[in-house]
C-alpha cells in the first residue's frame, strides 16, 4: 500500500503510496487539525507530529521517529481518501 523511508535532507520521514492516487483533502480535514491548506498540499498536526500531505499522496512526517506511529497515521490519512 505504501512505503516509509527516512528522509535525510528534510529531517523526517516520507511515506509514498505504491500506486498513484489523488487524495480528498476535504475528507482528511474533517479528522485532523489543519495548520495549512492549499489546493496541492495540506499540513496537519496530530499531537506533536506535523505531516505535509501532497495531493498525489506523498506524506512528509516531521517531529516523529516512531515508524509504527507513522504507519498508523498514514493508514488513517489514506483511509480518509479513496485509493
């Protein structure tokens, strides 16, 4: 469904879907605290974790080193949008 990799240059983790998708930001915004909203990117916060969500499905997770938590958050985000 997706792969999680440490992002050396941005100081976080990236989550990339294994197939192309287009996320539904309206659905995602109903379930997360929104920090920034634009047509191509959304920034949400869950606890101390900040996540940049790109419309095409890539996630950039900041302030979190726990890959289990990142996986859980990614599943929540992707489940809010059709794959």
